[in-house]
C-alpha cells in the first residue's frame, strides 16, 4: 500500500507542479491564474487538455508545440517532475501527519518561487501569505497555541536577522544585496523551524548559491542572482532530513 501512496503523491505533485508553473509565470504579471487557458508562448496556440498532461505531453510531443513546432522550454516538465518527486519523498518521510502538510507547503512555495524569481526576480506576496497561513495552521494543529506562538516568535526573529543582513549588505556594497522577498522568506522559514536551524538555513543556502553565482558571473556576466530559491532549497533539505536540533538549543 505504501507504494501506491508514493505513486499517488508523485502524480499529485506533477499535476500541482504544472499549476505552479502557471502561478509563477502569471502572478507577477497580475494575470488571472483561474481565467484563460494556457497558450504556447511562441504562436499563442491555446493548449488542449491532452497537451497539458504533466510530463507525458512534453514527451509525446517531443518537446515541441503541436501547432508551430517550436521547442517547449525544458523548464516546464522539470518543475513538474521535481514537484512529483519531492511530494513522494515527503510522504515517505512523514506519512499522513501534520509535518507532511508543512512539507508540501514548503515544496509548493519553492516551485512557484523558482519560476517567478528566476523569470522576473519577484517573489509574490500572495503566495507568501497563503502558504505562511497554511503552515501556521498546521503548526497550531501540531502543538496548539504553544506551537503557534513558538512559530510566530521564530519567524519574527529570523525576519529581523535577515533584515539586518540586508541593511548590512547595503552599507558594505552601496547597493541592494538582498531583496525584500528574501527577508519575508525567512519569516516563513521561522514558521517552520526554530531559530537555530533557521540560521543554519541562511548559511546552507549561501553555500549552495555561491558556486552557482560564481558560474553565472563568469559565464554570463550575470550580477543579479535570485536568492529566494536557495533559501527554500536549504529549508527543504533540513526539514526532510528531520535533523534533531534539540540538543543544540
């Protein structure tokens, strides 16, 4: 039965991953995510339902639009595949618990922000509010009011730490080194983790981002690197590994 649930969570993840692609692309442009069918970005051909089957449609169409035959960005099926895999791993790690709900919220937020931050350098406030509230609800269900207040306190602490880092970066480099969206993401991180592992998320995300930033700087002369996805990737890694920080607190 466990295998069946893993498959179901993988399928659910791919379906939602397809939706998260739409949310990440449309929300920063203030385009409705509930109205209007998806279109080919090249010829504006409206996609039929059988062209929107996660991963399979891309494979069957050999990565090309059925109407104009231009290449479909590989990014779309990769987001779907990654969401499916991470959903399945979350179920395997937590089973049917409140922690599973928190994990799925983090992954969902991660996928939307990958799309929006890499494309527009924007982290939409709407998705932060929605998933932040959902995470707090799960924390309340896990630990009643104590769990809720603890999460709020940790979130405010990490928000303040990241805010100070943003101000320090501006003083040192005379330009914005962190965005406001990155600071707000640390508030969400605090809703999930206590202060110490939350600070570890900051260092781990920086370590992950460093080689990629150097590569982009040398190869593409890119000076703006979206940091939000690295924060959430570090958060996912720590949360899924279920590291016990209680002895370090």
